[in-house]
């Protein structure tokens, strides 16, 4: 079979040939073993989506309580720190999906625009986190182009990889250019942790004698899902997370960066990590914990226990919402204008506010008025007839 007809993430050929369907079935049989499959019996993820603040009143009261109209500014409540806390900001850019310049300059222009926006922040951010999918097909040319663009920024930079950066040379170029993950650092009273959710995929390509290019193409599909449910942390990183948190007070703020969301939103697109249950076991005692992730390319918000998850915008293109599993707390973007490459995309600006002990996230969308305003549009309400709906177990 030929894979190269199916690697376009825009999805126009994803459901093409019988070959492809056949390969998908085969992959699913091999990779989606019990325990790795999305567990339809689990209801905890959906039931506890509803934040206490929302439980304080009716749904209508929730709509006027503040967070719905102000979704651009996510507040993450942080603890009182020992010593005077100080206000700081940091920036997130991810999912630039760069092709070599001679193939496609559109994504280059948008990455440059994001970098220029961050450059213009005043005061400047304390650091930039790049959240993965810098490249489109893991090509060293793409990764080096990305490094060039990002290195224009004269601030501290930290990096976590995306699957598009990894599966041509299994992270070799990425690690050389941007260092290895996981990592951690403390900054002004906040513990930051960067995880690698992409490199622990199960090896299906060796048995199929795939070339590195074919392997990368398989991993670069979204709904193609030839790569199976690849996203995960693996035992080593779960241990790392556990160790890293063990000497940190459970009431102190923690921010975890990951490319994929650390919960189960929609496994067929790897909008999850397969070991998310273990992650939640580890973070359970912590009361001020926030996961900031890429990969989903959309406005996205969720809470499970005390952990808040914020999905960040891509600079490249917005993904549609998954057909099911959209967290109830999400206020989705509307369909974007396909004629406007700057629609539905952007970057993220996060502020730790010393006065109110909050971190506020702002979606830096290049077009601002694309958030859904009614339940019918958002599809994440309880109306089962809407196109987007919570997964059945979460209704
Ligand atoms: Fe991406
Ligand atoms: Fe990704």
C-alpha cells in the first residue's frame, strides 16, 4: 500500500482507498488491545467535569457566573506562596507544522507572526514554551527552519516535542536542537514540568518494513490513525512526574506542559494520553495543578478533580472538534473562514498575577470573534441533537 496519499493532515484523502481501510483495521487489531482502548465504562471523566462553581447554581446561573463570557481569560487559582510572589508572564506557541519554505510559506508566515507578537509583549515574557509540532514531517530542514524562527526571540525558551517532530528520525534532530524531555524547573513560586507524550508509541512500523518516511507519514495522520493510540507517557515518565511532585507542597502551584492532553477527550485522534488514569492518580493530591497542552488546535478547557486542562491554539490551522467527547466546560470556536489562513489560530499568553494569586490565560487569536455564543452552536450542552456532544457516558 502507499501511505503517501494519506499523510495530509487536512484530511481530504483520509478515507480514500480500500487498502487504507484495510491497514487501519489491521492496526487497530494490533494496537488497540484491552486496557489501551478508550474505556466506555468509565464515567468519572465526564461526571466531574462540572466545576464546583457551576454546581453552585443552575446552568443558566453558570452562564452568567463569569467564565462563559470570559473564556479568553482562564483563571487558574494559585496558592499563597511563602515569600512575596511576583507577577510574571510567559508565552506559548505550538503546532506551527512548518514545511520547507519552498513547499509552503503560509505556515512559516504564521509562525513568524506569532514570534513577532511574543517579541512585542511589554513587559516581555519570562519565557516561551514551545509545545510541539514545530515541523510537519519531521524533516531536519523543517526543524532547523523552526529553530531559526524561534531563536529570533530573545527570551528563555523551553521545548516539548510533538509527533510531527519525532517520527522521521525518532527524535534525533529534535533532541539535538531543543534538548530532551521530560524536564522541570521552578519559577517565582510555580513548579513547571515538561513532558514528552509522543515518543512512546508502540512499534508497528518495523513489522511492516516501513521506511522512516512512511513511518512519519503514518504518524502524521489525525483521523487516519494508522499509528494507533500512540500518545502516552510511559512508566519512566510517570515515575518522573511522581518524583518531581514529591517534594512540592500539595497546595503549591504546578503547571504541566504536554503536547497531548492529559485526559481522555478523543482517543482516535490521540486527544488523550493512554495512561491518563495513572497521571490523575499521581496529581490527585495537588490542589493547584494546571495542564497546558497542544495537539488539539482548538479552544478547549476541562477539569478533572483539581486538574485544569487548557488546550492551546495552533498557529497553523484549527482542528474541528471531535465528534464526541468535547469537555462540557469548553466553549468551542465557531467554524472558521476557510478563506482566511489567520482565522481560528494564534498563540497563548499566560500571566501569573501576584495580586489575586491567579494565572490568567488569554487565547491570542488573530481573529477574536469566533467563539460560539449559544448552546446549539457549542454543542457541548445537554442537547443530544446537537452535532457535537459529550461522550455517551458523560451525558
Ligand atoms: Fe499539531
Ligand atoms: Fe500533534
